[in-house]
């Protein structure tokens, strides 16, 4: 019903905020298939806000990874997932359960998310980052172009070649 109402005005942009949260896998698949049909070949764009990287990897052409309200990495889906440059992005991807890794251990990102009303100076991820140095705690990083379409805001990004 909500989707039908949203489409009544024939929008060029659809914003979907966590459209599959708390749905069973079958319903998730139906919603994602419907959203793909609504966008492809119809001159529409979709902004998909989600924490589910599996959904993103299937649905998105580009990804913007945000931390504390700032985009920390942006680029084509395959680049961001396969050759993540920001430590937060790497941590997110590393925390996805993997059958080939130790089944008794789930990777986590150390530390706690900062209070949004009292954010740290410099890079907002620095208190949790294993690569952080002094500059990270005092100066916000500028955007670095890892490739033509892949950007990262980090003083010490991971640098890998696209496979």
C-alpha cells in the first residue's frame, strides 16, 4: 500500500529507508524484486538506506558508506565491497558471517559508537580505528580518490588493486 501511494505521482526518485527490515526472507526477496522493477528502464533512481550489505550488493550500482552522518567511502558497489579503503567499511564487511571463516567467532568493530551530540574532533571513526594516528584525532580527513569513481575520507586508507 505504501509503495503504491509513493508511486502515484510517478516520481523520478524513490527513497527507501530500511524497506526489508524485520521481514522474512521470502517477503524481502519480493520487495527487492518489486523495487528493481520499479526502477530499471523507467527513468527512475533509487536511494536505498539500509544496514544490510547483502541487499546493497544485489541492488545498488553505487554505495555510500556513512559513519556518524558523514560519507566515509563512496564508489561502485564492487569496488567498495571488494577493495574497501576505509577501516569502517572493512569492519562492516568483515562482520558479515562467512561459512569459510571460524564459525564460532563473529568479527566485530571495536569500541562504541560515539554520542551524536558530542562527536570527537577529527575523524569520527578514529576512537575505534586500528589504523588511527595522532592526526586522525585532531583533523578531519579530506576525500581521497582511490580511482576515478571510488572515494574515501581517511588519512590512512587501505590501498589495494581492483581485481
